[in-house]
C-alpha cells in the first residue's frame, strides 16, 4: 500500500511539473514575441516548432505564430498612425481606443434634462457611463462637404458619428455616402433644422420621421439616434422621436471649433465618456477649416490622455 501511495504522489508531482513547464513556456513565447526578441539563437537549440538554419528565423508553432503576427500588426498600425499624424500636422499621435465593451453601458437621462413621463421616452444624455478613458466625436448638420476632412479621418482612423439635416445634405448625398462607406454612422438631425419646441407635435414628427425616411432611402438604414437642433426639445419632441423609431438622444458635453474648445461643465474639462459636438463648417463660418477643427479636438483629447472611440460601440 505504501508503495502504491508513493507512486501516486510521484505521478501527481510529475503532472504538476509538466503543467508548470507548459505555462512557463507560453509566457516566454508571448513575452519574446511582444519584445521582438528572436527565437532559437545560433547553436542554442531553442525552438518552438524547430530550429532555423543559420541566418534564418526558426519555424514557429501556431500559438507563437499568432502572437507574433498580432504584435507585428500592432506595431505596423501604430507606425502608420504616427506617420499620418505627422502628415496632418499633429505633434502627438492620437491614442488608440480600447476594444468595444462586451457589455454596453446602461443609458439614463441626465439629471435636469428630464421631461414628464421620461422613463417611457428615449434617454437624453451628454456623457456615456464608462470606465474607459475615451470620448466621442459627433459632427452635425452637413453644410461643409470637405474632401480633406474625409481623407484626414480615414488616414488617422478616427471614428465619428454624423447627425444630418436634409436641407443641407441634399446638395450632395454622394459625399455622405462616401462617409458611410468608410464606416461612419449617419443619424437624424431633422429635415430643416427647426426649433422644435416651437412646433406642434405633428410638425415635430414630420421633421423627425421625414429625416428617418430620407436616410433610409438614400443610405439604406433607419437611424436609432437623434439630436434635436440647438439641443432644444420638449416632451412632444421625445414622443415624436420615439414614434419614428429613435432609441436615444445624445447631446454633448463640449464643442470643438477650428481654433478652440467650448465647455458645458463648470470645470471646463473632458471626462470619461463625454460626447464632443462639432459641425460641418469651413472658413465661411470659422477661423479655419474642418481639418483645423479635427486638430483642435485631437490635440485636446490626446494631451488629456483620452482616445476617440466610436459612439455606437457603447450604445
């Protein structure tokens, strides 16, 4: 009996040793790949998947190869982002956003922004509740149709969300289709940018549902996000929006211009999950261009340690 127990204990130790060695090997592989170190130096006989010939990289097994490919891709994307930042006049490379959250935050209406019966209406908010150090860029109306803006955002791979008004967008639907083709969500900012609280329910509904119809017809998808012109709304606005298929009403916590930022909050600062508003504007309205606006927003966010994330990923 004693001999049997000794053998069992010896077997358990052997299995633990094998498992520990496997974990250690995986850790060494990951660390080595991320650090860029080579596998299997000359004559050392170390090689996951076999030792390479003199002057050649050794052949890697599937797990190590996947890790190396991921690390190489990460370095390549960061290098491309840094080069694009330099081309567009940014001294610092914009920070990359983290992966989209697996569980979406629960959205509630900001205190003081409620209307009667708010619990049954789309939530109105200026900030997304998140622990990620991210902010969200949104662009309103559609007046300026800057090709440089499209190129800049694509080069830098900066996500943003558009809220469109048809009286401006209809001048060139193709510009916004190109935007959509680059992954930008196109949302509702009414047909004619009217002051909605001054309109009766039926006319408000016409402004909102009419823009839903335009976006669906021109761009193939009915939006779920709506932003009222000037940020003004009443209970009828939210009732009409809900009846048109709207699920949420994102407002904003700060606003970006070509040469400065403006703030809603008393501390004049960014916060985790803040929504930034800006507009499709150019030199006719601003002291600068849309790329100037992007530079202002990115310089501010990067200096404060924030990445620009995709709004829809958090909704």
